[in-house]
């Protein structure tokens, strides 16, 4: 019922959106039982009778309530089911609308790798991988999958990586950041060995169920503390990987830290180098300063991007990390989605923009 | 600047909202106890669709730690993406009122008679003299 009186101002000019890679897209099951057809009967019965116990005491949901229902954009609910569960809705709202040429899927729920029953963890990981191929990657060639693994069981995780190695749908191995032990420790080495063998990057997405408080200081009171706690958690796991010598032992390892922020990385590198120069002989297996391992082996996804008070400081952060190590991500359909057109708080030159939004991801994930 | 007749005033009771396309842009119009306000439907932070945002009140600290007030019930619009809060009356964001604000539109209610008598002609809906209409300046 819109009626305009005399002058009709011209509508806003159309926005041209450049082609992008989105390195953090979350498909999810419309309902939990949708995974059952992908599970063997023995595990279907288990799922329906007992369900999944995450490594996380006395509760079934995530540790903290989220910023919006189901942690999703209010406009991302398809007609049926949860946000992220309907491919055609995702295509229209995100892949087509935002010109996504390459979309890296990161399935974080159900958090199969965090299941306390390690056999169920492995079965559910396999089912989610089959589901990603059948329901997503085979239906839209823009979407590439991450191998969900039972990461608390190194041998089973390596077997899952080996199973999918060379499959065109999979471009990454995926873990969550909260684990039973710091990720550099030996129980996880088979994962890095298998990923190196398969020539796949290892993505670590924030969240998960480690069984420990979500900050280094204990359980905080508020969701906002969990959100910023991800950077602590990822600093701890990255420090562990560097100091334990993972990158020395598996030099083909390429780590992608997903949704954990980025401005903290230079500070961590500087601090590690400072201490390493004094305590080098404690960890003689490290042949180089820690910052060099980080520079050579670590990528970061951008969302949710830091927005410095003085916008120009974002250029400093990019320079310290290296533009070639940053991967644009939206986190679709989650509520803290970054819009590719508006999320970067500064104007990048064309070469940097192209690297951050597309080329880095295509090179890293072998799609160049 | 033109005036756009959006709907009969009766279509927007107090406490409700109405989404209209005005000069090619989606605008969300609110009736706060008889006062009308229009906001551009695009969040100035990153572009979420403000037309879909929930309305809330304003939770603020009192004089002492632990004291809270809840005021401005229904006068705050939250972006459906990142939850930024906007004052429906001014468009200003709660977090950064000076820098980040939603574009506002002047909204008024005119009688059908005024619309007929003025220099403006209704084009696509029939304006009857007996009713009042919501008119947006854009």
C-alpha cells in the first residue's frame, strides 16, 4: 500500500558485490534425527537411547546462552528447520547474494569430536562427513567440506582423515578449540601426521567442550566473556603446538584458526620470542624462534573482525600478521555474521582485498 | 523531498510497526503511543535488515552497582544480526550514539482532506477524505 506523491526520487544505485571465498559456513541438521540415516544401526540405537554426552559436566547444551536464538541471524531461519539446514535457502540468502565462489563448511554441531564415548564420536564424525557430501557438497560445487574427526582419539581421527584423503569434497580437517589437553600434545600428533599425509590444512574452530572453564581464570558470568575467551583458548592451543614442536615434526602442517579473532596473534608471537630467547635450551627441539613457526604455518579467519577505535590501526594489525595469512569468513548463518561488503573497517588496496577475500583461500584450499 | 502516503493511520496501531518501500528504500515505521517514527531498514553497522529487529526497552545501571532500570519499553530496536540497539525516536545507536545512527524519516499523519487539498495527488491508492494517512518525507 505504497503511494507516492509527485516527485519519485531515484532508488539507491545497485551495490556490486565482488566474488569471495567464505571460510566459515555452518550447515546444520534441520533436526537431530536427520543424521540417523547416515549412522549404522548400532549407533542409531545408541543415539536414540542414550544420545551424546559432550565432555562437559552435567549439562547438554552449549556452555553459555547466545546472542540470538540458536546463535543465528534472525533472518536466517528457513521455512522449516534450523538456520543453516536448508541448502536452497542458504544459496539464495548467502551463496548467491554474497557472490560466494568458494564456501568452506565447518560443521560444529553436533560436536562429534567432543563426545565422551569415543566409539560414538568416531561413528558420528563419519556420519556427519557422509551427510556433508550427500546433502551439501554434491549438490553445490561451491561448497567444500571439512572432515569432522573424533579428535580425542588420535588413531581414530587419523583413520577418518585417511578415509577421506583425496576426496574432492573435502579441503580441510576440522577440530574445535576446547579439547581435553592442549592441542600440541602427543595424543593429537596422529591428526597432524594424517593431515600432512593428505595435504590438508587443519582448521580449529572456536568453541567445543574441553571440560575446563572457558577462560584461563575460571568460569565467567557472561556470554561476552566467553566470546572474548576464544582468543585466550586459541593462544593456549597455538602456544602448545609451537612449543611441543608440532610444526618441526610435521612441517607440512597448515593451521587455520577459525573465529578466534586476529589482533592477538602478533602480541603472542612477540612474547613467545622474548621468552624463547632466554629459555631456548628448555625446548631444544625448536630450531627457530616461535614467531617463525607461526608465520609459516598459521592462517586466521577474520570473523568476528576486530574494529579498532582508530580504524587505521587495522592496517597495522594486517601488516603484523601478513595479509597472505588472513582468510575472509562470514560465519553464516550465525548472529555475529560479517557482511563481506562492510565488515573490514578500513579500505584495503585492491591487491590486499583480493588476497583477503578470495585468493588466499583458493591457494590454501587447493582451489586456485 | 517528496511526501509518500504509506497507509491509512488505522493500519498502524500504537506499539506496532509497518514496513513500506519509500523511494526505493525499505523503511520501518513505528507508532509509539501516537507519535510516528521512520527508520531506514538497513543497519548502519553492517547492513542487517532493521525491519526484522525486535523491539525492547533500555536496560541501564542505576546509581549503585546491582541496581538496574528498564525504561523506554518498546522504543529500542535491535538489529537482527549483531544486536545493536537503536533509539526509534532518534535513530541513534546506544553503543555509539554520535557515530552510528540509523537514518530517520519524518513521519506524520495527514487527513485525507489535507492530502486532496494540497498540491499532491495520490497515485496508486484511493485516498478518501474521511480517513487519516501516514505520510513519510523522503
